């Protein structure tokens, strides 16, 4: 399916576990005019952010919607409809939100946790920002809104990355090889 890219998809966590969506909301206020043509969908939120989202709608005229639980297929469709996705977190690992963005053609904007530097080359196939740098978050969003060439180029790069690094058959084979090597080493040491 071909979808229009008229959404911005936000991971909405604000919690003690590392989610910092309020930083994204602060950045959105300064570019409210540029955001008006887009629908903003916020997923994985908690009730703490509802008041902030209401403020973005009423005071800044930004079309925001909190998305409750959805079947996984519909979540994937939101990625496929998004111009960009954005997440602010300090939790390490390779976030599925980032990887799904890359595979489904949404430009990923993410806090620059060290675990994703193997996936994203800043300014080339995504944008990374320091977690609490509102100006940098704003800059990343502005670039993603204005630079069509960046968005198209990143989509192509990320699709190639997805095909080579997210292929289940390759991952399964790699894991099998690692396990077999560990068994051989273990047997030798006994």
C-alpha cells in the first residue's frame, strides 16, 4: 500500500523509566505553525500527558490525538503514514519504535542513546538529539518538515538497512551459529 505521509508519530512516554515526551512537546510549541498541516498521533502514553496534549491542541492549534491500544497491524500502518517519528528516552537497547520507523519509511528522530549509533548516522538517515536539548529537538523536527530530499534519501538508506540487518532468516542463522559455537566451546571445556 502507498500511504500519504501526513502524520507525525510520537512515542508518548513520560516516566521515571526514561521517557521524556514533555521535551518533545516543548519543542513542538515553538514550531506550531509548521506542524499545523500534519496530524500528530501519540502512542504508548500515560495519563500524565493528557493535560499537555490538550494544551497543544487548545493553545497552539496543533492537531494531536492520543492513540489507545491498537492491533499491531494498525500501529505499523501509522508508521507507514508518518513523515517522521520521534522518541525521547534514556533507555538503552535498539528500540523497536526506531527500527519500525526505519523499515516503514518514516524519518526517525530519536534521543541519541549510544545503542542506536550503529543504526542512525545523524543527519543522513535520521536525526539524533541530546535528550534535554529542546533547541536540538526543534531543529531536528524543522529539518524533517522542510527537507524533502533528506526524507527521501533517508527512506532509501533505511530500507537497505532494514533488508540487510532486520531479515529474520539472517538473524535466525546468526543466532544458530552463535549457539553452536557456544556449545562447542562448552563441550571442549568439560
